[in-house]
């Protein structure tokens, strides 16, 4: 047994010498398989133990990151849908009537573009028992200089972003008609006012 271990640790394996690596691997397997006492080498136990300690938290963080990525993708899709409806001046009937009275400029097409979307983790919310994430959408609309008109456009963009998140996670029954806040399994999402550039 000691002879096999000496062979394993005394041989220096250059990168190019591939057959020697296979031989070394076979020697390790022989040592593990032929050990009649049922004991595993301490190095093997340390590697397995360390792997478990590293992989478990990594798997948990990857699942959280996956959920947040899914929500951000849904928010992007919703924001683009809101910007498109704003650009083409396509609105629901009640919104159209309100814009006829107060925001005549929005009844004509306006080139709204989404620049970027960021998020801010605001910590754990005790009332909802979820981590609160605030989305901030940056957009540009050079043809709409009026601040109140831009606020209306921004409200439509934020609404669509929250709606898409809710649809993505099938949590429509957990929120209100404005989808504020939007929910996933571990997060709740709110939106800040759209930043115009």
C-alpha cells in the first residue's frame, strides 16, 4: 500500500505526458478498489467534504440569480412593449380618452426608446416576507419635451414591466390591477419613476 502511494506522489507528471496520467489514475483506482479494510484515504474524504461545502451555497445562489435574471428579462420585455405602445400611440380606450382631454401630444406617435434597466436590492420586506427589488428604467423621448407627458409615458412603461414580471411567474392573483408590487417566488418588485435622458 505504501509502495503505491510513493509511486503516486514521486512521479512528476508533465503536461504533455498523457499516458502517464492515465497510468497514475489507474493506480489510484486500484488502490481504492483493492483496499480490503474498507477505509478511504483522508485526501479523498477531504476533497468530497470540501466539494459539498462549496457546491451547496453555490447552487443556492445560482437558483436565486436565475430567478432575478428571469424577472429582469421579463421587465425588459415589458418595458419594450410599453415603449412601443407609447411610440405608436396605441392605448386602451379609457387611457385614450384621458389623453384626449389632458395630453393631446401623446395621441401622436413619439419615438420612445428604452436606454437601460437597473435594479436596487432594498433588503427583506417583513410585510410580504420577500426581498424587495426596485427597478429603475431609463428611457429617451426627444420628441416629448413636456414633463407631465413624459410621466404618462413612464407610467405606461412601468406598468408593462411589472405586468410582464407578474405574468412570467404566474402571480397575477397576488397583486392588484396595477401589478404594483409584482411578485416572484422570492422577490417583490416595485418601479421607480422612469429617468428620462
